[in-house]
């Protein structure tokens, strides 16, 4: 068995630091995913000359999207042996617009969007989170969090990694869906609206000020998901203390 563990971060800097901490601990980068708002243009999209967003190699195509179409086994979504952050790129996800993304959740979001366009179920990030096993409420909260300027980090953790992964995410100032959903609903929010306008930089600044000190460090969050997994168990490893860094 393995558990999908997701946390919302109020800034990309926090999320990037946690991804590095997870990889330092020993979580394979193909089991980590990041989806982040880019309203403040912290990521240039990997442009080459006048190419489109995500065009890392200058061929005129979005290499991040190519990687998603191939199941994130190659291309920008995984980042090869250099780690997840080496593969960051831009994707247009329904309801969110251009986001910075890497990893399996981003690949699923692209696939969910294609399925929805073909008459399938919910598309985009909302559909990807549900496919990963999150409840409808959790998926709505996390999608809304990205719309409001946040970043998601999702990990497929093996049984012997769960405690360490949760610690790294929580000590990195991650917020669970239950805590942030309660806060959103106090202001009248009900669910993620893919047709709503993404937050402006000014609105995002207010959100970060509002929730900056309202973080969740619960030992047993309710939005972790158990998934059957045949992966080989890694050896027991010591938990590293997360290290803050600037990007």
C-alpha cells in the first residue's frame, strides 16, 4: 500500500523548498508532483526565443505538455535524473490558466482535461485530484487554493515513508484541505468554479497576508489517500530536517 499525500502552500518558494527536502530524504522524483500559480511571473515558462510556453528545446512545442501526453515518463514533467525541479514548465490547465507544473499530478490533469473534452468526467486539476483518490471536497479546496495563488505538492508515499513525508510537508508550512476549506467557507465560498477569473496579483497578496500565519500542522490530516501499490519498499532512512532556501 501507499498513500497519496497533498498539501497546499501559500507561495511557490515554500513548495519548491519542500520538493527539494523530499528528494533529499529519498523520495523518487517520479512520485512527487508540483502545480503552482504563476501570476507573479516567478517562472518564465522555459521559453526559447519566441517559442511557446514550456518550449525547452526550441522546437516550437510545449515540452511540458509533450511529457504529459507520454504519461510523464519523458520530457519536461519529470526532469530526468536532475530531479523534479529541473523539469518545471508551463501548462494551461482548465479553470486555472497557465500554471507552473511538474510530475504525475500535472500529467493526470492534462489527461483529465482531454477526457472531459471528449465527454468524460470532470477535467483539469479538479479531475486529476479526484482520480488520485481525493474526495470531491478536498479536490475543490486544493484547486481553489491554486486559483488563489497557491502551490500544491502531492506525493505518492510508500508505507515506510508516510510519517516522514507528512512531517516534511507540514514543517514546510503545508496546509491540508480540511483546514483551508473551513477558512474559505467562512467567507461564503462553496466550491471551485473553473469559469471564475483567476486571482490578480493584488488579490493573491491579500490572501497570503490573511492566511500567512494560519497553517495546519495536524498529526493526522483527513485528506491523505490510500492506494494499492506494488512498488518495492525502500530501506528505512533517517528523516532530514527541512531546510529553507530561496529561489
